[in-house]
C-alpha cells in the first residue's frame, strides 16, 4: 500500500490515463477525488473505487473557481490533500494555418493555466502535508506534431511550469513537483479521435513500426504504474523532473534505416 492514508486529486479521471491513475491510487491505499465532465462516467469510477474511497466532481476546469472547489471537496470529504495530479487536457488538431485565437486560448487555459491555478489553490494543504504535484504532459512538449500546434505549445508550457515550481516549491515549501510525458497511449478518446480522422476499425493492429516498435501502443495502466512512484514516498526528495514515457527516445532518436536512406519526395 504505497499511498496508504494519502488523499489524491486527479483531474480528468473519468476516462483514459486519469481513470487508470485514480484506480491505481485507490488500489495503493489512497482516497481519490475523481473529476470529469460526464456525470455518468465520474459516478462509474467512484462506484468502482467505492464511496468510502472516492468522491466525484463534475465541472469544466476553466470555470471560475473550479480549482478551489476541487480542493475544498478533497479537504471537506477526506480531511486533507496530499497530492494533485494535473491530468485533464484538451487534445485538438490544428496547424499554423488553422489554429485560431479562440481555440488556442481554450487549449492553453485548460492544459497550462488551470494546472497552475489548481496548484495555487492546493498550496496550503500540500504545504501542511509536505505533499506533491504530478503533471501529466506529453512527448509533444519537445516540439510536437505539425497538426498539434496549440496542444504541443501548451504541453511545453506545462513542462516549464514543472521545472520552475519543482525548484521553488521544493526549496520554499517542501513540495515536490514532477511530470511524466506519455507517448502514444491507447485510450478510449484516442480510439475515437483516430476513427474521426478516418482510420478504419482495427487500426491498432496495423501500427507503423516507426511509431510503435513493439507493435502496440502504451496502455493507460502503464502510465498509472509510473505515476504511483512519483506520488509515493519512494521518489524521495526528487523534484523538478520531467520523464518521457515512450517506446523510443523522444529526443535524439535514431530513425530507422529505411527512413534515413529514403530520398526526400519532391513535389
């Protein structure tokens, strides 16, 4: 029971990686605040974890005062708050030609600003518990795909937030702040996105080896297993660190020989 007695708030925990983290935290002994936008899905996760182990909250994170309400719920229900997992994010396509101001601001607000606001709201309780923050980023933070411009920028900002606060909050408050950057993870939402983009049913059985050397995608449960390390006392005083979790190095990758040797296609 690596999280026995701890209270963990996980945003975006009704589906995908967030749900897997909430389930794993509860299995490790934590009480969990489950958050999402779909009331039925939030209720389902709470029922899975048990009403004595979890409490749910349904609200847009960008709504005025939502971060404070999430923190208040954790403290009123379980008496304390030991950890915040900033997992919720908007993933939307768009490149330099199609990204507009409204869409950009919406993505950056939810993916970068809200984590800061939630940390601010949780700060007194994290200080009292000598707790921690775990930000869920993306390998796209290092540059990203052309058609994920705003998303990639938002995750780059989150990575800088992690390194900045991981230093200052550890020195000044004793609060650890770290981040994991998942690669391509097979979640319900990812399956839906790819189908909306025109991929046929069964596309996960025909993955390109350049992006999936093992022939499969990462699983949400594998991200959750990594998250527990950073949320537990096992990670000790480590703070301000960003760890990429992908099947290949996100930076400095050696491209397969077939790609390196292939001449560029001219228009």
